[in-house]
């Protein structure tokens, strides 16, 4: 599996092809969300909603062979695309890799200009929640 920075560089290249075409970029983000794995209906509960997102975003984790896997869904297409990007970068990584990850791709692709301040706050909340899960797993490892 490629390391986190290699995946981020691939994302930067993909968005680079779109140039400054905001409409195409948003459409591409929504397309990425459609590729997310199916989210279990029974996990669409309040406990799994990320706080701080304007849209509903459900996030669950599993832990296998020392790696954390994320599964998520959202009730809006753009937000679903955003969480799919984070899953692409952070899923199937060790807790330490997730904690230490510098998610520079977000700035490099100009995500703040694409999605606006409300969704940027939601994106920050998604990242925070994913890192909190990683911290929880890491604290169990260190115990």
C-alpha cells in the first residue's frame, strides 16, 4: 500500500487536471462520494454522527492487523465526497500514521476556496474525529 503522502500527491494531481473550474471540481468531489462502500443502515445512529458538520456525517471504525479502517456516509453528496477523500488517505493505516499525518492535500487543491467556510469547518471536524479515533486506538496500544 502507498504511503499517506503518495496518496495525497495523487489526489493533488487528479484535482490539478481540473484546473480552476470550480463546477467540475465540485462534480468530481460528488463522484468520489458515490464510490464509498455501502454504510450499514444500523450504524446510522446519533452516536456515529460527527459533531460540527452542517450535514449529517456518520463515521465508524474497525481495527484489524494493527490498522484502522474507516467507513462513512453523509446525507449530502459534496460532504460524502469530502469524507471519501479523507478515507482514501487515512483508512487502512496505523494509529500513529493517522495521528502524525499532515493533510497538506486539502490546502494544495484549494479546498477552502471550493467548499466555503461552513463545509471547511465540517471538513476540520471530520479530520478531528478521525484523529481522535486514532488516538483512542493508540492509547490502547501504549497501555
